[in-house]
C-alpha cells in the first residue's frame, strides 16, 4: 500500500505556504538553491525539473516519511512511502500554480508526462536525460536528496515557501491591450519589423505576428499556433489554418523564419506538409539577410507533389496580402490586427517586454 496524499489538504498547505512566502522571512539557503535551478533550466532545454522539485517539496511537507525517489507506486513494490508524483503534480501543483501566480517552468496540465519523467520507474533509475538538460536534472536530484533528509514537515514547508517566492518572480506579468491603437497599414509593417528585430525570442515574436494576421483574415478558431519547440506538437507548420468544412483537416500551413532560409529548408517543410496531407504551404521569411531563392525551381519541385507553395520575402508583402484578404478594409483590418497580435504574443509565451513593446509601438 503506497502513501496517499489528500489533494484538498495538500492544496490548503500550498496556499498557506504562499501566504507565508509573502510575509517572510524566507530560508535564504533554499531561495539560492531554487534560483540556481531556475537559471540552469533557463539555460538548458527543459524546465520540467522545476515542476518536479515543487512536487517533491509538497510531498515532503505533507508527509515526512514520503520516499521522494519512489515516484511511481506501481513500480515501488511494497514500499509504503511511495507516492504518485504525477497525480500530485497534476492535481495540486498545476492548478495551485495557476491560482497563485507561480511559474513552475511548464504550462501543460501534465508536466510529468514529459521526458524523462514519463519513462522513469523511480527518480534514480538511470533513465536517459537530454544532454542539454543534464546539468539542471542532476542539480535537481541533489536538492531532492537534501529534501529527503530533512527532519520534519516544517523544514520541507520552509523549502516550499522559498520555491514559491522565487518562482513567483519568474511568472510573466503582461500589460493588457488597451484598444488605443490607431495605425495605418504602413505603420503596422514598421511596428512588426521593430518588434521582431528587437529580440527574436527563438521565433516567438514572428510566429505571433503571423498567427495574429491570420486571425484578422479568418475566424481565429481556425488558426492554430503551437508553443515554440513543443515536442508534442503535431502541426504541419508554425501557424496552420483548419478547413472550414472539416476542422480535422489542415487547409494551409505557414512556416515562419526570422533566420535565413535555404532551399533545402523550404523542401523539408514542404515534405512535412505533403506527408500530413496539406496542399497549401507558405514560407514567411523575414530575416534581414535572407538570400534570394530560386522560386521557379522550388515551384517546379512542389508541383511534382501537387503542393501549392508560396514564398513571402519580408514583412511588407505578407502584411499587405493579409490585410487585403481580411474582411474589413485595410485601415480597419490593420487596427484589428494590433489586438490580435497582442493576444498571440501572450499565447506563444513571448516575454512581458515583448508585449509592452508592442503596445508602445502601436499606441497612438
């Protein structure tokens, strides 16, 4: 029989710890440790380790005897102190993090369904970890070992308070779109260029712009734009349009690149669209140093597969086409696009600085 952690009691504990974290004082040693892990995760490829540490802290603050390495009772034999980390994370940490404004590194509802935790039978079972996240993972395991050795629930609760305080500082705080944009189509292009040139954010800003412009063209419910580098993403492109007659069918797919694109990049994206049954593909290439491509040769290649291929060089032509095909006149569509792009910046988890800059660039 494994350890069962009451979700309601655990939620009450987390809320109380959040209140304590606001009042202070905090355990500075744990503040420093959580900050170190946060920085390692920012520099690495995975932030799921933050969610796992928070889950382990809750378990230990609830039950001193919890075995923080026996995270899957079905693989723990007769260990009475094993607990389901996935259940505790999904049922307590995720909803409470949203309620209390605590950034746990990932935004999905099931953080521990990500690798390496999905494959683990216990925390120290040698499951392979991505090299880019190895340093953060190893450091997190050290912290879990330290948690495991804490003498009582109060000490674990102090660690949890520090975790909440530090990770609240990582929670994005977005300014709201205030609806005061009065912008011409030409000004919109200039604002978009300035936004993307200021900071790529690994393509987030450019992707949000394209998604927002497609929202202006059609019903936003048809427009799908996933998180950057989402390993579970099954979309054919960065921004996709669903069919009006069958939402399960992709009608168009856009790949958005703010880095120089080679002809092979176009073909790789086109092949993905072909494989996923998409008949219309477009590359939006907005890098300042984008070399010219042989559009005729690429069109000939695409025609072999019955693929419609469109290449947009720079923001001007893409924005002009989007505003032309939007239902209202261009000046109206341009102002509508400002708010739609704002919402997409938030949705792709662009930085608060990006959202603030967008408002600054587009405000009258």
